[in-house]
């Protein structure tokens, strides 16, 4: 089944200013972006920036050699990164956005390595699910050989896909364009049983990551699985509170209590950009409020780029301010450690989690994160101790149980 997208409708959707406190925001999954074959990281900057401007958390997985190597190798890297992100972010599920060959990498991780259990969505942009004849021009590259039509890797992948699809619903979406000169023929982007969306306007393969209209499609897809019912009543109540805070701040723009409450409201509902604006105003007036730095650090953490320098990262600086004002704040050490880990500064992260657990020995997310960091370093004994501590505090924690089982403990 195929649906044709209208540019006008989706462009209007993107340009529309959403009303505050949309329940869909509360159920967004962090987004993992996987670039495609021969795709430089910079080529997807526009897409990632636009998603972040809409307050999505976006993390890119860098596949070595511009994704020209073994698809299975890239899938292992993706699976490892998904596990890290879920634990560091406290997320039960992740959305994966695969561009071109990146979609095949994501499918291998999902279907062959068990990552489908962590998926809220897998969105493929111009992915050659049935192979592409153009790839005969790139035979020296292993990924190109694996993605040829009727290739053994694709045949095995599609067999596994059909088996899984018979057992459970797979949240797959394939977005493609008839003007794709990379996937030849373009109809090989279709995937039976997935949600197939064909772009109804002129758009190239590269345009799938640059088009504002396609961006609107993606924003809608990534929110489609949100559970609205349980938050509808709370949204109405908090909307009333927001209107009251707006009235207070219209009369007194420098009301510190109202600014902090409104920022917390925006933060809780996933409007991080608006929360940061209020917190910036508040901290210009008061530079000694640890609650404000803590909130702003959390909002900035959701906008981290993989290549940020930890020394100048705004989230890390805000959590450091909290620690300077309140040295005994274990949560600030834990959150700063998460930021360091997201930026691949694992030594600093482990040091912060050590300090957090000295201050609060029952902070089980810090044990879980530190166990992951120790496992990365090869300290299996230390990792087992940490995951065991997690189960002491929360006996039903599934990640700790699974990781201990994998390590034979």
C-alpha cells in the first residue's frame, strides 16, 4: 500500500505554529540519525538542525568510511550506540532515521540483532530495500555489493523481515521519491507491509534530507505514535496555568517566580527552546538559582551535537554552576556525567558518576550509567557490581537484568 504526499499540505503543517502544551511532545522518542552511502556528515546538518529547532533530541551515529563498508559492521555500531543512548537518556524506546543505505544498516540492527524491541519508529529516506542497479558502479565498496538487487544479504534480510512481521507489528515507514537517481528503479524503495510514502512533488535523493516539506512529514511521523489520552486532561489543566502565568508576566516581565514556573512548565511538556528563553531572562536577573541552571542544563542537554567540545558545552557549564552553588547536589553530578558520555568523554563521565554515588548511594540511574561505562572500559567485575546495585534498588530493572545475563553474571 502506498500513500502519495502533498507538498502544500505538509508545508502548511511545518509553517504552522503549534499550540503550546501538545500532549504529543511528552511521548517523543529520542531520534538516532544514520547517514547513507558516501554521505558526509555535513550533508545532513540541515535536517538535524531543523529537528532540533522543533525540540526533538537528535543523535547521529557515525558509520566509518562514509558507510561504504560492511552493512553488518555498521549495524553492530548502531546497536551499541542505541544501547548506550537508551541507558544514558533513560529512554525505553528510540526512533531511528536512516538515510539511503543507513536505512539498511538500521534494518539489520533491528531485524538481525534484536533492536526492533527498542524501536518506536524506523523511518527510511530513499532506502534501497530491494537493492539498486546504480550500485553496480560502486562494486569496490562492500556496502554497494551487499545492496545489489537479488543480493544474498538483502534476500536474508527480507526473509527475516517477513518472519518478524508475521509475529509482531513493525513500526517501519519508507519515504521515497520517483525522481531518485540513486535508487534505480525508485520502486525498490517500497517495502511490503511497511507504511510507504511517495513524495508527490519534484524531489531528488539528496532533497529527502534537505526539503522543508519532507521535514514536515518527518516531524509528523515521529510524533504519530504518541499516547495522547492520559495527558489530555493534564494538558487542559496546565494550559490554564500557562495562561495565568502569561498574564502575570505581561504585567510584570521580571517576576522571577512566574518565569521559573513557566520555564518548568515548558520543560515538562518538551518545549525546550521556550524554556531556555525564560531561563535566560531569569538568570540575567538572578545568577544564584541552582534550580534555573539545572533546568536550563537539562534543556541544553537535549540539543547536544556529537561534535560539541565538552569544555564549552552549555549543558555541562550549567550543571557545573549548580555544583558550584550546591556542591552536594548528586543529580547535577549525574546529569553532567551523562553529558560527558554523550560527547564521548567517558573518563570525565565516570568521575562524575563516582561523585554522584558518594553523595547518594541509592541513585540507581548513576549505577546503571557507570556500569555501562565500566563495561566499555573492559572492567566487567565493576560493571557487574554496578548492575547488581541497580537491582538492589529496583529489582525489576530490565536493562540491568539483561546486561548481567549477557555478561554471564
